[in-house]
């Protein structure tokens, strides 16, 4: 019973239907985003110009602003939602709108990069030419968040966040840059990234549309229903199979790059006489190319390097090793750049280690200063309390000429405290006009023991 109640509460907590909008309103919201009209086209062109400028001047903030105003998300969501509710007409209209939007985006970005005097490819442009596994995951989770946001009664800030996360605009602008500068690698790499984002956003929308059990479209006859579902299924298979293959390839390439980087790091430490001047990892060809200097290239060393491939699951990788003397065609500028990068990386690691040590020492110093301050505060409070006690004792015992109080340790560990520290002892020294009697000493000692919750109080007297 308790387990059933727990599952009920858990299901209620993650229920997606409690604040879901009506099916009619959801479809209206989706449909609004796939209209091809002047407003959407003008906004798209302006967004493309803004994104292209941001890529051109390497400004992340400008690129984010362009993604916020772009209407590209609408037709992609429409395709996924239409497939989820068996609305073939919505899929067709969304696909047509997406095609128009993509074509207009490519034309606009190409025009901009043909006219701009800034032709150097900045880091923001280069980052959109090589899709990775993380782009697939971002598109998947972003699409899930997007379709959930669209189906709520109140959207909140979900859709703008998804537009930023999935980054549909920059790849299209980068593809336009590839066309304008006649660089096919830029075009195909960036358009590949856009395709991955679009496909997986649509697949996420399809999955969650089915998960939320939105009503499916009814057809005029079983034959038309069968035909529509065959068309939808065929479109899904045609889209899904290549995207799954691409995703598998991305995962495979990412794993190869990770293992190859770990392998290169390992041999840099294990082979002390091996100086790596240039490293190249080709995940597509599963090839690692090294240009080395120093005592390298001998048979024993090559065999050791080949043998270490197995430790990093790189048995099928090709390892090409060339010495700097043999590689007369090597780009000296590239080698110099690689050496500078390695030097900078090593210097940065050393600086980070020193900064970490400095931070630890500063923390220790701060703790010691705090401890010393606490001791000083405690001592000041104790001295003030001793001064008050001195006044009280002199008032209670007129025969006392002077009273001195201090605290210390008797050097024996305190077994009751369990800390191993010697117990604190309160010492009272009294100067009197006549000798202290035993009753007075015991009375003072018991009073102070009760007041300070102390186990040991020593009262000493001197006649004077």
C-alpha cells in the first residue's frame, strides 16, 4: 500500500497533463509558427543579418540576440507535432515553411558575407563546422523542453531558452559563409549541424506528443488513414535512419578523439626522449599522425608506441610516425604554432598549480588569523570577567588586600573530555591582612567551580 501511494505521488509530481493546454490551443500555437507571411520572413531576414554580423565580429552576445528573434523553431516543432498526432497536412505545411526559411536564410547570409569586408573565419564561425555528440544531445533535450513549453497554458521562458540552446541560426549563417567564400567544408559541416539539430528537435517533439497522449487526427476512411500513416512512417524512417547512423558515427568519432587524446598524453609522459612537434587526429579515417623530433623513429620505440594503442582501445587505429628530418614538407609555421601552443599549455598548467597552492596557503593563513582572533576575543572576555570577579571578591571579603586571577593547565590529559587536552585550572591568588582559614578557601573554591563549571580551582593566599 505504501509503495503504491509512493508511486502515485511520484506520478503526480511528474505529470505533464496537469497544466497542459487544450488540444485546440496547442494546435493553434503550433500553426501560428508555420505561417509563411511577410512578418515572419522579415523577422527571419533581420535575425539572419544579426547572426551573420555576430559571427563575423565574433560576438557571442549578438549571436544569442539573433537566436531569440528567429522564427526557425516553429516549423521544426510543427513537423514533430504533426507526426505525433498523425496530421499529414500539418507536416507538409511545416516542411514547406522550413524549406522556405532555410533557403531565405542561406540567401541572406550569403549576401551578407559577399558584401562584408571582414572575410576572416573567427572562432564562432569555426565552432559551427564540426558537429559533435553533444550537439545531438542538446537538440534532443532542447526539443523535449520546447514541445513541453508549447503545450503549456503559460509558456514562460522555455521557448527563448530552447532557441538559444539548440542554436539553429548560426549553422545556417556559417553555411552561407561557406557559399560566399567558396569553401565547401564550411557549407557541408555547418548544414550538417543544422540538419542534426532540426531532425532531433522534431523527433523529441514527436516522442513527447505521443507521451502526453494528445488526440490524433481522425480520417475520412480507413484507406486514407492507412495511406497517411504509411506516408508519415515512411518520412520518419527516411529521416530517422540516416540521423541514427550519423549519431552513431558522431559517438564513434568522439570516443576515438577522447581515447587518442589520452593516448597522446600518456606517451608524452612515458617516452621522455620523444618530442611531439605536431599531432593530428583524424577520427573519420581512424588515423593518428605524429611529427616527432629527438631520439625517435627507431624500431624499438615505434613498437612501444604501437603496443600502447591497445591500452586505449585503439587497436584498429593507424599510427603514422614521421621524424622532423624526414618530413621536409612540414609547414614550419604550423610547427612553430604547435610548439607555442604546447609551451603556453604547459605554462598555463604550471600557473594554475601555483595559483592553487597560493590559494591553499591563503586559506590556511586566513584560518590561522581567524583562530588567533578568536583566542584574542576569548582572552579579552576572560580578562573582563576576571576583573569583575576581583571586584566581587574584594567586596565580599574586606580582609583581602588584593586578588589576582589567571587560568592554566596542570599538564595531565583530561580523560573525561575525550580530547586528550589537559584540563583547564582556575588559579586565585589572594593577599590578605591575616592568614586564610580553610572554610574561606573552600567557600571561594566551590563558588568559582559552580560559576565556571570548572573541575579544578586552586586558591592560594599570602598574608601581607
